[in-house]
C-alpha cells in the first residue's frame, strides 16, 4: 500500500522566492495566487508561511458567518490568546480594521485560501478590502495573499479591470503544473524511463504524483488509483468540472470531443452537439484558462491568436490518459475489472501513449536549455510545426536572427540513427519552404534528436562534427 504522501512538497523554489520577495518588501503587499485545484497552492502557501507571524484561512462552501467567525477567532487568538468558540467580529470591516492595527508595527501575513467561496458568500468582501486598503491597510506592514482555484473567477473578479482591487495588488502568479524536470523530486530513486511513464499518465499535478510515490510499479499504481472504481482518480475529471463550473456537462462534452480526435472548432462543436459555435468557443476559452485545453498553431505562424490553422488539444496529461483509457472502457472496468482492462486495452498501447508525452518533455527540455543560455541562439518561439504532409515534434526559431532548430523525439526500443536525421533535414527544408515570408534570409538550421534508447555510433560521430544536439534520458 502506498504511504500517505498527500502533503508531499517538491521543488517550487521559484514560487517560494517570489513570495518571500513580497514578504520582505517594506510596507504592505497584496499578492494574488491562483491555479487549478490540486496543483499545490495550499502546500506552497503553508511552506511559505512556516514560522512567520501569520493567519491562514482555508474557505469552503460554509455559510459566510462561519468563515467570518473562524477568521475572527484566529485573528483574536494571535494577539490576545484563544477566543471563545462563539466569538466573532460583527463584520469583515471590523476584523480587517483589527488586522490593520495588529500589522501596524510588525509584519503580519494573512492568507485567505479559496477566496471565491468567501466572495460568493459575501459579495461585499472585495469592496470592503478595497476601501480599507486605500484608507489604512496600505500604510501598515500587512502581507495579504489571496488565493483561489477558480481561474476564470480569479482573473475576472480579482485581476480584471472591473475588480474593486484593480490597481492595488503588488504581484500575482498563476501556479502551473510541474514540468517533467520539476517532478524528479517525487521519484529520486527511479530511473528516467519510469519517471517519464508516470509523467505521461498523471502529468505535473503534485497531488496526482504523490499517489505514485510508494508504488512498486506504474501499472499497480494505475490499477489502484485510476482504473479501480473508488480509486482517487477514477472520476477525477468529472469532479474537477463539477467543482469549478456551473454546467459541467457542456464542458465534459467538449473535452470528450477533443479526446476523440476532433481538433478544430467546427468539428468540436458538432461532436459535442453544441448548436452555437460562438458559445462553444467561449467555453473552450474557459477550459484553456483552467489549463485543461490548449490551442496550438504551427510555430512559424506570425500571429498565433489570429491564425486559422489553430487546433485544440488536451493540455493535461492525466486528462489525455483518462479519456483514452478510462472513459471508453467504463463498462469493462466495472464488469471485467481493472486488471483485465489493463492487460487487453492499455498495456499494448501504453508505449505509444508515453511517446506522445515524450515529445512534450523534449519541448520542455529545449525551453530549459534556452533559459540557461545553452542553445546556439535565443528562441523567440518554441513549439511544434506541421502541414498536411509533415510534422516536426520540436521547433525553436528566431526569425529576426535567422536561426532555426528542429528536432524529433523517438520513444523507441532501438537507438536512433542517421536515417532519422536525414528525414529531419528534409522536414526542415519543407518548413523553410512553407514559411518563406518569415525569413529575411535563409536561416541557419540546427538539429536536435531525443531518444529513449540512445544513438548509433555513426550518428554520434556526425553530431560531433555538425550542429546536432543529441539528448538521451539521462540528460532530461
């Protein structure tokens, strides 16, 4: 049985440093942290709060008076000792005036987690904070962090120009799922191929990754947590939509359509049985904001948001796995059992599925090399490229500097050889020919090959002489 690692904390050094900078800034600060559920916001904030003088309130769907009472008692206890169970300030105005007095001389960290629940319970809360911030709080040493999981709500009600707090925040950050490199801390003793398999299945969500920390092998973890009815992740996509959206069925239909290969707006709208194309587009924008869907265009498109070549894909690895191997086999999972479904339907196709994730890991690696200054040029874009006949897994380019890098990622059991490089060289010529208007002069072309099983001696010899980057599992 896997150990209880629900509170595991891995990496997030950049985010912790960002929060610490806010805390060390003289005077008051108002920081907004948001991101989808289970991405690790609460654990990040608990680690940040540490031994600091702080009050941490996690809201839920309780009545407004319950939240006000709990926050009142914690605030009172910080200054005067434990308060009676029935104690409460009469209003948010009153308790935050007390907070302002408490933070007048020394820093006081206030963390309000799941702010959307607080605002839904008391619509005046943000206006109260705005008024008090302008009157007194901004002159104190209050360090206020507002956190929430409803991404669209946070961007609209707290970050939007119509928000009462608009112009008052001192910083904001959307916490994203971890990259493959960041997840290494969950499995320090595992080989790279195992970690890639785990990342392909559950992605970069810390709460999901924690479930697999104590598993003997990946497949047993899949059976226990994903495929078995009652497992933590058996119905996770439904729960995510139910918790965050008013009409989850509409959004579920859109996700299911994309999962079955419908990538363009018209196809998705029709497959999801949505009569209104505009409404479907707006709903897809919400799913994009939640980090569940992404709109992708070829890396050479000069105006990505206006491009007609955009396609939609599931951004979250676990969603891809769930719609590929759980949703279509719900009946078999309940009647035949997860072990049989694993044997017949998942195991024969899992290698191919992991290979798709390996391509994304390759793009992540290229971004990391760019951040470190370890590429021959600084890319302005990194992504994929395709046309009707050709697809390139990894593309980095800087048209202004006349630089192009193309790459392939092969999740093969055999070493990658010169034939793959030759095919990639032809693909690069196709890309340049189809994007001639992008280049002021013929670009200098660099090549990158990513391999699960290494490279042939002939390819290694040529890579030493030419602009070819070879990346094995140990390099990731």
